């Protein structure tokens, strides 16, 4: 079987089955156009969220207490108050997470640079706030991201704006140090950050980026 963009590999799994993702390139508007156009069924919870003003890109039906889904706990309180009261009565800390998950306290919100500091310095200060074992894990994540940058370009890591090839910046690393990102969810967005940086600069591709600006890498 030839490998297509919507397949994850040419080798079959057990019993000759192939893993595929036929809608890998769909946008949010495509996902919602299809049920309307073809009459497909869908979870009516999305209707409730839409009536509550939740943007389509933020609508999500999933277990509510994961690291990322915590950001949507407020939706339960808004859309299904009876269920929400049962949740806060059963799950310790749910009310606190619902109140603060989208604030800097939970490190989902964009962080501000303290006056008089540089992003690089602030990154190391944030690392020092963690217990030693956790700090070592997060430091390993940051070293890995810096190594990726070093392997692709000779440019130093920029302070705030994402590098156009790697997507990295010291501000991004500070956010990793602040949040932890032990599951790699934040670091997985570097490719998108690089693409956005190129589009902002009016660049069509990555030609020439890997060899630019010889000199110190950090």
C-alpha cells in the first residue's frame, strides 16, 4: 500500500489493517460544514456550548480533569450547572481549578517579563522555583529544545519573537520553565510558531534559514 498524506505509515498492523487519518487537514469550518451538508450526527453538547458563546475552536468534549481540559471547567459551570455542582462535590480541587485554571496561577496564561530582567535570565529564575527532581526534568526538556535549535540553525535563540525556522525564543523557554510541560504539549507547538513567524515576515519557505547568521547559538 503506498503511503499517502492521510496514512501514518506504509506497514500494516495486525491482520493487514492500516492506520489512517482521512481528515488530517480539516479546519474547524470543515468539521462543522460536513454534518450540515451530509446530515451526519454529532454530540449535541456542542449546541449547548455554542449557545453559551464558546467559540468553535474552544469547544471540546473530553474528560474534564486533565492538564489541558482544566482550562474548560468554566464551561461546565456555565452550560450544565447541575452537573457542575455534582463535580465540585465529588472532586477535590475542582472549584479552585474552575476559578483559576485560565490565570497565571495555573501557568496557562501568557507570562509577563518582570522589569529589569531579560527573558533568558527569567527562564533560569523560574526553573529555580521548582523542587530539585522536577527542576531536573524541566531542565532536560529545555536543553532538548535548545539542542533542536542548535541542530537546525547557527542563529542565537531570539529573546521574544519566535525563530522563523525552529519556533524557539527565550520567552517560549520561560513559559516552558513556568508551566513545566513534562508532557511536551507546549513544545509540540514550536513548528506552528515557526510557520507563523515566517508568514508574518512574508516568507514562503525556509530556504536559507538553516545557514543564516553564523556565530554564537545562544
